[in-house]
């Protein structure tokens, strides 16, 4: 349970990067993987597939530097991302600077190699996260662990913690969700028209390429031609994601996997960061009161920030990425890492009427 009041800097957009599109697009460009090397390790899944993990070594704070007793944080990336995206690398830097060993999970087909089975990943595929977490717990027993989820990965994190409830592993001490969708039905409508449509269309080419790569496995399970003709993400999910993974249709998929319904069941401290001007999501879906009623959740929903943007102004007007910084600080505090300086949002939930 979160029992302390933290003091954190409020999100202050960097001068000139103030709009939702500027935050989203420029923030994506500015994040980089410089100073980070990766060691890849593969896990075999119960259904005969594989999942690749990338263990991140940050210059000056590698896994060897931090030592075998240092806490570990697992990162879950977003739609058509990977464990080596800019926001992931920025998270690794912030975590390592606070004495936490970072590792990223690549969802099925996202590590650069098409997976073996017909199955892909989706917003509710928490069974794969459980497989990975249990393996990490076996490899690195006796050390506290946390999870950071970004966008689709944040939805998976919140869903998983809600499903686990009181049965969450003892080693799992905390989580942080950055730009999570809470209601995928509402969000899907947002992506059918500009500006959400413009953002969503960038994911279709890589999704369709993976379908083409696995066409022999998919034929007979889904209508491959209709999937390849999809004009937007909803059509891709209607004819591909949903039937392939046991959902009736896209709406059934969205309803059953949306993270908002799982928030009341969470029993581990979780920091939730989501901008109200997120161009990919409906601001009306933010469950302010649900977050406020669960003492394990600490929500911050600033009016600005875009989608995984949060490019901010630090000391001496330097640029830094506020969301990864706060997520790492939150995990460090709850994992007992050396850099876990306590911070607070001056209350329980930051919403449209301010902090309360």
C-alpha cells in the first residue's frame, strides 16, 4: 500500500514543445539508445514459441557494475515497438542510475525475428508476461522486482496486476504505467479519424508484413486477404487479432482486455502517468475516481504531455524526459534501491480540477 506522500516536480513542458503533437513526435525523435548495449536471452514458451529478452547495460552502470543483489525492473513496450525503442532505452538509463538492473521484454514477433507459432501479441496477452516474470524470478531469486509498461505495454501491466490481485508474486514490489489506454473501445473510435488515424496508420505496414511472413501458419485460422486489406487498426483487429486469439470480434477483444476494469483489483503500488491531451486516446476514458479509490494507485494526469511525450525542462533549462524519470524514481523507492528518493504528487490523483 502507498502510505507516504511524495513530492515530485510537476510536469513542465520544455519551451517550444508544448502541443500534444509536438510532445508526441519530438519526444519520440529525441529519445535514443546511445550509451546502451544489449545482451539477448531467449525463453521458450509452453506452446512451443519463444520470447526474447534484452538485458540492458548502461555505460557506467552495467549489470556487472550494479551487482547480483541489485533490484530488477522489466519493461513492456508499446504497439509494434521493441525492447530497444527510445523510450525503453531512456527508462533503462533512469533505472540504472538509481541502482536497478533493467531488462526489456520483446513481445512475440517484435525482436526482429518472426515467432514460430500462428499467435502474435495483443493488449491482453498477460500470460506471456507471466512466463517471462516467472523465468526472471527463477534466474534472479531473492531480489525485489518491478515492471514498467508503456502504452500497450502499460495496458498489459495494469491488466496483469489486476488479475493477480493479492496473489501477485512476493518479489513484485511495484509498477509504473506510462500513457496507458483504459478503454480500448473508446480508444479505437479515436483512431478512426484524424488525428488519431494518422498515428495509427504508421503501425499497419509492419503488422501486415508480419502477417505476410506467417501466411502459411495463418491460412485457415483467419482470412489473411481481409487482414491485408485492412484500412485501419480496428479492421486489422476485427479480422486478425480477434479471431486469431479467441475473441468474438474487435469489440469483444477491446472490452475484455481494457485495463480500466482491472484497476480496482491491483494490490501493488503503481504509478500511472497519462496526459489528458494524448492524441491517440479519448480524455473522457481516464478513470479519475477509480484510481482515487484504490490506495495502491498513484495517478498523475497532467493537461499536457502527448502520447509517451513528457519532454520537460529540468534544472538550468536542460531537457529531460519526465515520465521515465518519475517511473524510475517510483520503482527505486519501492524496490529499496539507493536512488529511491521519495517524491509525491501532493495528493492522491492529479486530474482536471488539479491535484487532490
